[in-house]
């Protein structure tokens, strides 16, 4: 192609582009908009009242989208859980029995001398078909917000429960009413334990009850990047909430 | 032969060659790689030799409670079900071996892991050339004992055997017949736990009167 021919082709392309942008069909943009609005008005006017109402509703929903109108419904709050009621939490069947405070639980929670240990008594059975880690269960139990639990870094040495920085419960077996010294590390299928979930508690705390909340656990067969497949994942969504009476003397500690 | 006939014959020959190739590759897959472990089977008190270690299950016991190190303390651990205790000796061949897989498989194929409660071993680092003794304790439901066998391996049993791929894995028949399983399930014994080490440990039932060695 010669230079002149190239220039002609470029000029033609430029005219076509400008025409598409500004005056196709010889009409200005405001004129086209007015025409479209008249067409829409005519179309809407010919609809039935019911169709108009439905269209108005759909339009209102779409207009509310930037403000969250199309967002999913918030998850329902945790269901109330009664003392002694068995519920399924991931691979576990959990029954909460009550709560108490102990001066110490050696080998389980190393509380400061001025503090105590809040213990939630429960029965747990692994109803899944795999051995599970104790931390899978203890991680699903939130520290009671009204239980005076010492936050991480304020005297406790708990592992973190999650990104919220809350203290994770220690999990220990109860035998004949006494808390064993040492954590329950693995729970095999079909085995039932009486356990405590324990947190360091401020020594000044006083109360008649504590609220215990259980998170939902969901099975992850394969995760998106393949690093942690086949595990129970804490949804970080409370599914059960129970108010447990604090009963003095509910538990004792195995003396060292 | 006409040009059309030759073309048809060539096309038929090409299709036949492709079909033959398909049959060959499907009959003898060239891309399949086995990930299954190499199982070495054995029995109690029978050394099982692998490329990396000689592994022996010296005995099997059952306990209701465990005490740590034979000290005169209250029970360190009480079973939710029953503690099946396996005394395992590993003699690594050339280098220190990390025995991370140490678990039971019941008759239905379910895995049951050991616990560290009371001081039991859930695995061991076995140095080369030394008999390394470990006491593994499995808190299991009594009804899973019958027919269960012990697995000893370098890789753990998680992820459907992913960590045991193409490695030697020892399966030890614990001779848990119905009678033996019932006997073990009814155990009320207490045993002392011992950390893994080169010295054989006391496997007799623990009693408060006996002094700690």
C-alpha cells in the first residue's frame, strides 16, 4: 500500500470512528436519548399494573445494590443450647454439663497466682470415622465473653484461638471428678470422654453463670491451593450458645 | 488400484494404527505411577526388616490407667475407652529414622492414633544401630480391638497414606482374636509409661508399692 493510500484508509477509519461516537444516523446524542426514553415510556405504559409493580420492585432492588441490597442474608445467630443437650459439632457430639472455677489445673493451664481457671465441663464423643486432634474441638469453643477470661498476653500463655487473638481453651480429661494434668491430644473414633475446656480467669471475676458459644466446623476435603486438605475448618460462625451455671465444687484437681 | 481406492486404503490404515495405539496405551499405561506403599507384614515378637529399619512389636497389653514414668503419683491418664499398649522396638539401619507413623487400623479399616497422654510415644526418632524402645498407647473403643493391626512407618497415616507413598510400611498382626480382644477390653490394669530410649522398660503392671526404678 502506498503512503497516500494509507492516509486515505486512515482518514476513512477516523471518520467512521467519529461517526460511531457522535452522530450515527445523523442524530445527536440528546435526540437519541429522548427517542429511547419515549420508547421506554411507551413500552412501560403498555404493560399491565402487575408487570409495572414487578418491574418497579426489581428496579428498586437493583438500585439498592451499591448499598448492599443484593448481599446475602446475614447468618442466623447461634441456637440456644440447654445443659445436658447433645449437639453435633463437626466430627464431635458435645454435651455441656456446667462450669466451675478452680484455683489451678496443673499441666493444663498455668494461671498466674492471683488468677484462677475457668472450667467448662462437657462430654464429647468422636462420631466421625477418623482420629481427631483435641485442638479441633477446643478451637471450636469460644472463650466465654462474660467469664473473665484473661486475654492472651495478659498473663496467660494460651495459644491463640484464631485471628481474633482470643485465648484457646485447653482440653483435658476428667476422671472421677478430677481434672487430669495434661492435654487431651487425640480423640479416636467412638471414644467418649468427660472433659474440661479451661481458660485462665481473672481472680476478681465473680458470677453465677457463663455463656459458652460453639462454632460450626466444616470438612475441607481439598483446599484451593492444596496445602491443608482433609481437615475440619472452623467457620468462625457461632452455631450454639449455652448459659451454664457456675457450680462450686463441680470438679477437683488431681494433686501433684 | 484407483486413486480413490488408494486414499481409502491409506485412511483405513491410519485409523487402524491409531486404534492399535489406543489399545496399547490403555492396556499398558505409560503415565501411571504407583503411590501405594510397600507393605511388610509381621507378627508380635517377629522382627520385620525393611530397607531403613528392623521393627519388632515385642508385646501388646491393655490398661485402664497410666502413670508417668513409674512414679508414685495418681493416674496420669485414664482411658476414655481402653488403652491398648504396644511395645515397639526399632533398630534403624543407616541413619536416625523418624518413625512418624505409629497407629492402629481396626477390622473396618479405620485408623486409631496413639496419644501422648501420660508420657506415651506417638512416634520416635530412632538412632542407627541401636534398639530403640517405645511404648505406644492407643485410647480406643473396646469394640475395635478384635482384628486390629499395628502400622509402623516413617510416614504418618494422614491424607490417605500420602506420607507413606512408595515407602516401606510395616503391618503387624497383633493376634487380637475375639477372646484376646475381650480379655484386653476388660483390663483394669495400670501401667507406667516410659519415654522412648535404648533401655528396655518395665512392662509389669504398676503398683503404688513398687519403687520407681
